[in-house]
């Protein structure tokens, strides 16, 4: 049985979470598996890998073939290097102690790289947060300045109006009221026109639909009538044929009788 080490998808839509499994090559991607040997979460930064090192190594020793993504994960975690070193020990290229020394050295370098990457990600996130805060502060300052300038402009506009004589105020108020009433009436007229148009359109559409249905019913009725007429014609033809056949049979019988009498 051919075994493959591959990823099995889990998690929500847009947030995948993978199991690293050893499964039969003939089974489906998310189907049955022989053993779960780890997990892979690409949503974290950097992506988190939790792998059972010994079981992965044992499956590779048994002849399991990893997929391209699984191979990359095994290479990242050092499983493939360990297998390669074990092969060298078996062939006698170097001792087990030398293999262990090389593997430990590689693991130290790898862990240092991973830690550095995590620190870089953290610093990048902190700098992004700081930039976002600075932008927010600038935006707030700008908003406050705009509000102040708008308030000042409003105060400057209202100042001459207050200085105007008190006698002109009621006349201006009346004119403003009239203008507002006119605007309201115009708006209402426009709304009523729009409503009437919509109602007319709806009624036209309904009438069109009714006419279409009537035409369809007429067509169906005509088709049915034609079919029935054709059937009746066929039946009449068959009846005529049966009559003719009966007549011929009677004639044949009469001829047979005469022949027998002779």
C-alpha cells in the first residue's frame, strides 16, 4: 500500500487550519488517514508548525512519500535532514555522534533564525501601530482646526446680521417662511408625480402580463382543438375503412355461398 504524508484541510472559510497526516495515496484529500503526525496553522505570523518528529521520521523510513507542501514542512522542521544523516550513519560515512552534532548545530541555527523572524515581525507590527496612532492624532488635530475655522467663519457671517435694525427682521422672516412653504409644496408635487408614474407603470405591466396570458391560453386552446379535430378525422377514416372491409367480407361470403351451391 502506497502511503503519502500530506495536509488535510480543517478550519473556517478564509481561515484554513491543516492536519499533517499519513494516509493511503488512494484516499481523498480530506478522507480517512492512518495517523495524524502534526498540525500546520498559516494564519499566525510566522506560521506555527506542531510536528511529532519521531512518527514523521518513522513513516519516511517505511517509504511514505510527502507532497510538495508536506516536504517543505518536513525540511523546515529538520526531519529530512535527520533522515539524511541516519542514512549516512548506516552507510558508514560518519559516526552517530557526528550526525547528532551536525543535527544539533543545524537546529540551533534554525531556532536562531526563527527567533529573529519573530522579533522582526513584532517590530514591524509595533511600527505599524505607531504610524497608525500618529495618523489618528494628525487627523484629530486637522479636524479640530477645521471646526475652529468653520465656527469663526459662522460668527463673522452672523455679526453683520445682528447689527441690522430690528424692524427689518419680521419682514425677512415672513419671506423666508413663504420660500420654505413653496419649496415644500414643490417637493410634494414632485413626489405625487413620481408616485403616479410608478402606479401607471405597474398597471401597464400588469395589463401586458394579462394580455400575454390570454394569448397563451388562446394558443393552447387552438392547439387542443386542432389535435381533437385531427383525432376525430383519424377516427372517421378508420371507421370508413372498417365499413369497407366489412362490406368486402360480406361480398366474399356471398360469393363463397354461390360457389358452393353450384
